[in-house]
């Protein structure tokens, strides 16, 4: 990897060089997933949660044509203020943005790529992309899923929203050999709500056990990612009926307006927030914070382990 394309923030580099815990964070959630100023407030709060749990945060983005692992607060503020003016950047968008010296807000897929290049093994987000409803005709499957298949990073999320086909998303992950771990749950969560009607492959109740699973996977050469599903804390769970109604209306609007491709996920997220009068935003913020805490605990557990075993 040529350093002309990757910049690791000094604090992140020092932590990695000393085998100290680091947690990667994405930036599509800042520019496209939440409105300003809640997006910036949340991004900074998430970084503080990671620090308080004993790890170093590395918010990732494309900045002036470089892959960045670690942004400073002024850069995070700019990502939040510019919002959707910053292009959403998944795997296929990287060569263009890098070669043109542009900015980009990284999705789960591209944040995993940056984390892997930098040597960061744990990443916290809100929800991942997946197989869309109707994918049997549209073929709309997020690039996050093949990335989880190939790139050795553990992604802590609150499950997937039912804007997606949750069953098909889990089938895809199974085919691609991606372990789906339920943290203190037997049920795969549906982002805003703790239950989806679908189970997880395995339930693990502690960060230590998750770290041991990661070690077993990577020490045996089973490359690729792991999905850790952490249900939203009960106090912040949204009303399932409100969410289902909002999603149905949002999907309807998207269909009528012909929204397609990379615009569909941000469109649906913004619509749901508009329809629920911001109630879904409060849930979104709290689940991201909860995921950041768990990701930091996993990174701390990995760093405590014997490095020679990895
Ligand atoms: N789902 C959410 N919130 C998000 C996203 C997905 O609940 O912010 C963002 C993430 O960055 C994810 C991306 O990686 O959308 C997936 O987009 P697509 O479906 O176009 O791959
Ligand atoms: Mn898509």
C-alpha cells in the first residue's frame, strides 16, 4: 500500500504501533445518515465513548483524495456541515475520488477497507447495508455484504433496518461464510427494534468471548469479516408499529419517485426520520453510542490477549 493514498492520524498510528486498542468509525452516517448538527454532535460523542472505554477512535473518510484513518474535530464538523454535498463513497467509488483529490463519506464497505489497510480490526457503526426488498428483480445488494465476506474486520452494528429484506441479508452472509454473532441476544435485531423474527448463528455474552472468536477465525486463516449484532438498549427502542408504517410509506415514496442505486438508502433513512418526527433519530443516536462502547470493549479485550496468538 502506497502511503500517498493512506493517511493514518498520528494518535491512531501510535496506538497501532504499540498494539493498543483502536476502533474504526464510518462517515456516511455523518454526511448522509443524520441531519446537521446532530450528526456532528453524535460523531464527537461516539469518539468520546470509545476513549472513555480505553480505545482510540479512528473516524474514516476520503479527504482530499486520501484514505484517512482518523479525522480531527474540525474535519468531522466539515463532513457534517457539508452533509450530502460530500459524495457517499463505497468500494467502487474509491479510485475516482482518490485520483481526483476529492472528499468522500465512507460506507461500511469502504470504512472496512480503510480499517484493514491501517491494521484496525474492530469497527462500530449503526446499521449495515444488505439485500434490498425486491432484490430478486432489482439486484440491489449493498457492497457492504461482499466486503464482510472478504475483509478481516469485525463490524459492530444494531442489525439491519427492515427497509431491507432481513432474511435474504442473513442468507447472503451465511453463503459468504460471515459469522453473525448476537451480543447478549438469540435474535438478530432490526436496528430501531430489538427483534426481527430472525435468529443469529451464535450468541455470545461478553466482549472477551467475541475477541476469542475473532482470534480463532483469523489465526486459522479464515479471512473475512464478522458481524456483531448489538440490539438497541431497551430504553431507546422505537415503537415497532411506528417504524413499520414509516418504512412502508418511505418505500412507497421511493418507488413513486424512482429513487435508485446509491441514493436509495439515504433517501429511505431521511424519509423515515421525517415521517417519525425525529423519534427515529433519537433511537439511531443511542444505538450508535451503544455499538461504539461494545466495539471499544472488544478492541480492549483483543489488546489484552497475547499478540503472538493472533
Ligand atoms: N443503514 C443505516 N444507516 C446508514 C447506512 C445504512 O441504517 O447510515 C449507510 C452505511 O454507511 C452503509 C450504507 O454502509 O448506508 C449502505 O449503503 P448502500 O445500501 O448503498 O450500500
Ligand atoms: Mn444499493
